[in-house]
């Protein structure tokens, strides 16, 4: 089972599970919360058959990766992605981030630059900023909804995950677009995740403001920081600048 071990500071001993298929120009698929690299099952074969090398990995706390108590903010998650690219010596890579994974792609480029990256594909991704606030009136989630997610995980995580998967495959009023077996399969993936990771990643994807990342603002520590959402999550490195 291929894994990489993170050997820096507080992350010493944390391992990330990954899978590596095919040959050709590399494509790294970054999954959404609360799933794992297994969620890319239907995309892997078509990409490999089209001549790409396809790498999936499990975010820390999810799938078969280590389940540390912390490190679920985007700076650390982006560094985890960077460690994978370095470990496999990937260049000219396409980064595809779905949902929460799109935040890792954007933050990775903001911190580490584009030296290894050919393309970035945020797919139904959380950037630029999900939390609805006075300075972000078009955000998709208000504070009450975010808090409801957090309470749901704390009070009855299996029931929350089951409802999340139902909504994940919902189109309008239709909830019968996938089989009961497919629904159960995804619930199984999600319930195996670390409870702490499942909880902490809600704050990360819902309250992290990526607007400066997308505009190159991380290179300018003097740029005013955007606030407004209750308990906004900013880059720790930006906050320390």
C-alpha cells in the first residue's frame, strides 16, 4: 500500500495513502469532504485509458491516511499536497480539486507557486469563499447552516453523513438518481473518516476566504485581509505576516 510519511515538525509520523495508475502526463485528483480517494473511481479508468498518469490520495484524517488530531486547516492540507508532488517528483501536473479539494489546489498554488503545475481545475470547488457575510453576500452558506453542520457531526455523525450523501446526489427534489448500493458505498467511505477531521474540515471549507489567494495576494503580506464571516478562517501564514 503506497504511503508517504510527513517528517516535518508537528506532522512527523503522519502518513498519506495514495494510489498511482498509468503512464503519461500526471493528473492528481483531490477529493471532497468527507470522502476519500476512492470517490474518483469512475474517473480513473477513462483518464488512464486516455494516456494520463493518475494519482489519487486520501486527505489526512480520511480514507487510509493517518488520523492526527489536528492539521485540518488549508495551509497544512496544501503542504500535504505539496509533499505528495515532491515525493513522486511530479512536474507538468494537472491538479483537479473537487469541492473541498479545490481549496487545497488554490492554496497550494498560492503558497508553493506553479513550478510543478501545468493546469489547475477547481471542480464544483469551495473557492473563492463559501461563507455568506456583509462583504460576501453571494456566499453559499450562512453562519446558521455552517453551525448546523457542525452540530450534526457532533451529535450524530452517522446520521449527518447519511443525510449529506443524500443531498450530495440530489437534483431538485430527486433523490433517486443513484442506487441504494451506491448511496451505501459512499456513506461507508464517509463514516470511516476521523470524526475530528470530519468536524474540523467543516470550518476549513466553509469559513476559509480564498479571494486573496486567487488574486495572488499571498505574495503581498501587506494586502488588507478580508473578514466579515463569523469565525473566519484565514491562512495562518498570512495572519503571522
